C-alpha cells in the first residue's frame, strides 16, 4: 500500500476512532472502500480519491471549531507527509466541495470529487445511514419524531447547520434526496437499493407509530 495512504489511515484513525456522532473512523473506512470501488469502475485517480476520502471529515465544520480550523488541520497533515503541490490542491478542493450543506454545495468540477461525494453520501443512506442518522440526532440532543413538526424545505445554509429538527424529518430534508443527487453511474446504481430500504423502513416506522393508541 502507498506509504501516503498508510500513514494517513493511521493518522485519521487516531483522530476519529472515538468520535460519537457517526463521523467516526469506521465511517471513514467505509467511505474510503466505497470511493475506491467507484473510482476503479469510473476510471478516476485512485490515490486522490483515497486520500480525499480518508481526510474528508477531518475538515468538516461539525468536528471543528470553525471550517477554517478544519481545513488547516488537513493542510498541516498534507504538508507533514509532503504530498506534491498538485496532489495537495486536488485533495483540498475535493474536501472543501463535497459537503451537502443543505443542498448549497458548490458544483463539482472533477471526476474524483464526484466519486468521493457519492461514496460519502452512500454511507448516509440505507441501513447504515439510518443508524448514523439516529446516532447523530442523539449526539445533538434531537428527538426521534414529533408528528407536529413538519420537514423543512428550502433551508438556508445557516438553518441546515443548526440541525435542530427531528431524526425522522432528516430523512425528508436530506437522506431521501441523495439517490437522485449521485454524480456517477456507479454511485447511482449503488444508491437504489439503499434508498428503497429507507422507504420501507419509514413505512414500518409510521405503521408502528399510528398503531399506538
């Protein structure tokens, strides 16, 4: 395995192993494996996709005091392991552009960014995505469901960042939208079954909820 990748895996695992909001090391591990799978099928640069997938959450504002602090965290690491200037630019561009941000993310200009974004979004849907949704809601003190609170539409970036809704509403505000936002054919095909599983889960959830007298 490339020394850059091995060193980065060890670094990221040490940073995120005990993270409790669903953005832990095993999320990174899954996203990286998925990104490599998509990259191979789509003909993307495997090293860039792997490095960006490994580092993408280290820069996330959810895990840092500010977005700028997160980017510096990644930049310092890339400088430490002495990637080339071109590699550094590509990795940072991907990391700073793939976040959902309430649907306000920028247009992606490289195949590698599309690959990593699809891999990250695939981990947000399906059975694992459901588990992560409730884990994150619990970490933020949000409740599971309130039938009097409807899903929000057309949220601003600031409203999305607050994430003060319910776990169930998050399916409608984000998760059920992700299948049709996949950027690669491979990602879209992988998303279909996971999307369907979430729809079945929600049907069962509301059947049980409505049966409570």
